[in-house]
DNA sequence: GTTATAATTTCTTATATAGAAAAGGAGGGT
DNA sequence: ACCCTCCTTTTCTATATAAGAAATTATAAC
C-alpha cells in the first residue's frame, strides 16, 4: 500500500465543489460547505477564487452556480475529441438513409456522454436531448452496446458498483436479465433501448472500437410508433454498415 | 492600494493551464510550462491532478488536452442559465416567422458567448456555428447590439483594450466608424453584421435587458443572397417584437 | 429594534507547495 | 548496440500557503 501523495489540495476541493454545483445549482455557502464536508471559511475562499476565474457564478442572493466559462471550455473540448470530427460525415450519410435523431457518445466515468447530435430533417418530432448529457450504460442503447464490449470481469465490476434504477417500467433492473441481453448484443452487434430510458422512445445503438479499445458509440433514436419490422431491419443494417466504415477509418 | 490576498494559488495556476489548453490543444509538458511561466515540476504535478479530476486528458504521446468532464459541466451550466429556458418559446415562435438560424448569446468576458442555436427547418444551407463559441463585440450583430448599450465610458474602455481585427474585408476596423454605427443601432434598436465576421453571412441582432442591465442578445443569421429589402424589414420588426415580449417576461 | 442566522474576515499553526536537482525515459544518430 | 540529448517524472526541503476557530459584519425575520 503505497501512500498517496496529495498535490493540489485546493484544486481537488474546488473540483468537489464544482461537482456538487453540477448536481445542485443555486446553493448557499452553508449548504455547499456541509455537502462537501468543509468549513465555511475554507469554502468561501475557494468559491471566491472559482468566481474570479469564471468557473462559478455568484448571484445577488449569494447562491452559487456553474459559470459560463465552462461552456467555452466544453466547446473546445468537443473540438479536441477527434472522434466527433472523424465520424461526422458518416453519421450525416447515415442520416440520409434514416431520417431520425442520431447521437454520438463516448464512454466517460462509466456513463455515455453525448458529444454530438444530428437532428432529422423531415420529421417534426423533436426529442429533448443535448450534447453534454449523460445516460447510464445499463439502459441506453449506446450504453448497452458499450457494456457488451466489457469483459465479464468488467461487467461484474460495473454491476457491483451500480444499481439498476428503473427509469421506466421497461428498464431492466435484473442483472441476470441484463447479462443475457448483453449476450444477444454480442451476437448481433446491435443494442436496443426499448423505452427503457424514456417512454415512447426506441433507440438502436452500436459501439465503436479502435484497436480493440472502446472509443465510443452511436445510436438512432425515434418514437416507438414509427418502428416497424422493416425499419428496424433497415436501421440495424445501416448502423452495422456505418460502424464498419467508421472503424476502418479509425484503424 | 489594498494588497490582494492570494488564495488558491494552485487553482489559479490550474486555470492558467486550462486557458492555455483551450487555445492550444495537444501540447507537451515543456510547452505548457513555458507558455504559463511555470517550472516543469510544478506543471506536471498540477496536470496530474487535473487529469485525475477529469478536467484534462493525457494522451499516449504525453500531450495534454481539455477533458470530457468539461462537457458535462457546460451542459449543466447552460441549463442553469435561466435566460436560455425563458427565451426558448419566443425564439421558437420567431423561427416560425423567419425560417433562418437563430442564436442566443450572453455577454461573457467582453465577448458574445453562444448559448443556444435554433436551426432553420426548411432551409438546406447549414451554417457552422455551435453553442459555446464566442464572437467579438465589435463585428458580430449580437455584439454590436450589446455594445450599443454600453455607456460612452464603457465603449471607450472596450476600444482601448481591444484591437478591431479585420475578420473579412467588410469588418469595421476604424473606431470612429464603429462609434457612428453604434449611434444608428441606438436609434433603430437593431444591429447588423454585414459580412463582417464571415463572407456571405448577414446577421441581424438585438440586445436583451432586464432592469437596465444587459443580460444577453439574440440574432438571425442567413446567407446574404437571401436578403431582400422586404425580408430585412420583416426580420427587423420580428426581432424588435420578440425582444419586447421577452423583456416583458424578464421584468 | 432585537435576535437569529448566515456570510465574511482575521489570525496563527500546521500543512502543502515550489523549484532545484537528480533520476528515469524516449528517441535519434552513428 | 551504444551514446547523447532532450523531455518527463520524482525527490527533497525551505518557504509560502491553507485550514479552521473565533471574531466581525451583513442579512433576514419578527
């Protein structure tokens, strides 16, 4: 057991505050201090500095929230993720075939982080989804596609540390049933989210790998009522075809 | 002259590194250290911590770039900006009238920061613009609309600290000419970007105020060739009408 | 006004940091 | 294969910084 050498204690504490504000905006000093197990005097000093550098914003009512500077960073961060750029033309092509919402995501902190979205051109239904949101691995289409690439050990580790919270009545909350479904995903290469995240929404996802490493996933989302046996088949084939093309580019 | 009390020195240094990586991705330790005037040993320790908390990503070739965690923060940050939520229905309404790209921006660090974008439904031309990008105050439509709300003193301060860099041959680089144009904006309430940021793109913008405070701006962007005397008039009226409606909501 | 509660500042000791220097890679040339 | 150079990483210690208790100031409720 090697002793961890701490460096940047304030930086780590600042990150703790940021993470808390990510989950709970508009909180008072007291609340933040309690939630992060720090004294008020330490907390206010860190918050002052965070406000100074634009990471946090302080409102007139003395509550704190995440700052606009982060929006700038994120824009650059996405630009710096090569995957978004490389995949874009192929996802656009895919959209010409399937006129539905297409998402690109990466694996981040055991969740799917959305980094690009292509909206349908001729459909009028708008789904609420945004770049920057996250979805669990166990119930989203992209998530399951990625989870299916995990080793048995990794899946076990994931299940041991994550509760399968029911988002809808369709959400799979039984680890064994999930494991079985992952077997099917491994066979077919395609993962579904059949109203497991949100009612009426059906998603189909595939993973993206580079040199045996998971680099991300992409998916097609649509209202369930538009799904037919034919469109399902078409989507599966188009996704697998696009996956193959993109992975050839990544190699 | 009250002496500034420093707190969170590492945090401030970390922000300096982040800002550098925002501008220059994929840099080596040496390069980052030199650019930020820090020793390599200090820099690597901060970078290690930044990587640990997900703000920075370290690649196999030992270069550093902004981390995906920032994309999560940004998503929440935008959600926490009430302006985006409040204005959305009105901007959607506006888009039904004018089928062009509509942007919402806020004033951030003397620039316009884009926080929402509504794309045209029936037009096929796609403009490259993203949430998170910034535009100068002196040449963008939203920027000029905001600048026109500055006091003479504030405008002077802005001009003293910012060079009017020519983005295109149409960009106004003469401070006096800009000042004159701002007078017109104050009269009409509407600001133009006539191919001053990008060739072939014409934008019309208005500011948003709450209790005499600038809170943001929004604009319509379109290819110049689509602009007619009639559409220009229509856009101006629709923008001013929408501005009025939104500001009534903000009050 | 009075009281209670929260925000902010001050001050001092314990702690973390900065940077020089040394050690440990990685790569290029011969 | 070996050396040499440049870059990354670790170690170590004087010095600067941070943490927290307590005092002070602001804010809100009554």
